[in-house]
């Protein structure tokens, strides 16, 4: 019997998840969040199944799927539109140490959608189902889905989420916006009761995870009080404002600086290709104190972790 390994049943309700974020939640940042205070579950950034399935793309795909012991349990998120490639990729994930497979059906990125993946799957429900089934039959791991309410209209959620729930995914994460809304409007919390009803009616065993605008553990707990039927909450951009967002702890400036040093060390350890993307993270640690903007500006001028450490020492 497949799907016997069931991380989702082991998580205590309400569980908290760090949202997958391309270019952000890589192995380095996941370790940083672990140090600050880990969520119950991590997700990787999304990996393209056709990359994994191609001889040229495999090394890159495997790099994205590199994990370490400390971040387990962790789910691998995958995307694409080729059902065979979903099967091939899903099959590889258990030996790599993952506790589950998640299919991205919500990404609004133009290139991803043009390639038929992410939120574009909302417009091709039959293909979405085929990809899900192919992944599910190829692995013992539980297969979950992360999606949005619809492509352009909020009301699409009824048919779309019903179609997905009929496949009995291990978990369904709903980012409470349409693709068209991107992140420009507030998340539609008012729909949570209706979504709970759909889940309870069609697939009561599916864990329901709510995502969108939740910034801290405290906010997730507030939502839990209001909607106790929701199993888990996923925090994305909140972690930029506070890497300690999965705890009740209020970080001191010193703790944030220590995390920044650790981030620089981990960058060197994992030998990432370009220094530039690292600069996006400075704002997380150097923020909200007198002189922070000036210090950040100096850090932005650096070209290596050694230079960044020098700037920090002088400051
Ligand atoms: C920089 C960035 C990258 C993202 N990459 C992914 C991704 O790879 N997979 C995915 O399912 N969602 C991705 N998302 C969406 C988030 O997982 C989440 O659904 C969204 O940010 C809403 O949650 P929030 O309001 O807590 O940030 C990304 C979001 C951001 C801001």
C-alpha cells in the first residue's frame, strides 16, 4: 500500500510551515530559520520536474533538492506540466530524505505559467489531476498540493478546490487569493469556513493548510482560535520581517546580527554561485535601529562574505 509514510498525521494541530519561496528558502535560509526557531515543517523552493527528468537539468535539480538532517521533516515542492516527469521526479524523493511531495499549482510567475505550470494548472484541471495521480502512484511519500483560489475570479475556488479534494491529497494548502490578485489584495479569510466545509465533505482526511498574510505565530494562533478545523498555517513573507516568527520570542539586535554572521558562514559552506542574491537578505537582519539604513548601504557595496564581515566589524 502506498502513502504509508505519513508525516502529516504526526504533526500536532495547529502546525506551522515555512512557505516555499523561490530564491529565499534555500538550504542556507532554512538553516537560519531553524536556528531562530523552526516551524513544524519546511518546504523546499520549487523544482521543475522536466529539469529533473533531463540529463542537462538533473544536476541543478538535485542541488535544489539538497537537504540536511537538521531541517527534517521537509517536503520537496515540484512543478511542471508533464505527467511522466512528475512520476520520475516523485520517485526520486524518498531516497533523498524527504517526508513528502508537494505540487505547486499556484505560482503566478509568467514564465512558469507560460510553461503550463504553477497557477496555469488551474486552467487545465484534467492535466493537474493527471500530474497529481502520476506523482502519487510513483512514491510511498504523501503527496500534497499548494494552490490559489482560482485564476481570475475568487468564485472559481468551489470547482477548483473540489476537483483537487476529490483526489484526496495528503494536504491542501490554499493561498487565499487568485492568480490575478497576485499579492495585491488582502487574503480572503472570509472564505475559510466555506473551504473547511468543502474539505470536510469531499476529503475529510486531507489536512487543510491556510496561507496568505499570516506574519507571526501569534497571528496563526488567532486564526486557529477562530477556525479550529484548519490543521495548519503557512507563513511566507512574515519571515522577512522576523526570522523568529515561528516563536513567541522578540529578537534582540545582537541575535539578529549573530544570524547574519551565521548566514555569511553558511553561504561559504554551501559555496553558492553568486554573491549578489545574498544581499537580498541583509534587510532581514539590519533593520529598525538607528544607523541601520547606513550600515545596509555599506553592506550592499560588498562583494564577498569577508568584506561583509569587515563592514560589520567596523560598525
Ligand atoms: C519571493 C517569493 C518566492 C515564492 N516562491 C514560491 C515557490 O517556490 N513555491 C510556492 O508554492 N510559492 C511560492 N511563493 C508564494 C509563497 O509560498 C506564499 O504562498 C505567498 O508569499 C503568500 O504567503 P505570505 O502572505 O505569508 O507571504 C513565493 C513567494 C515569494 C514572496
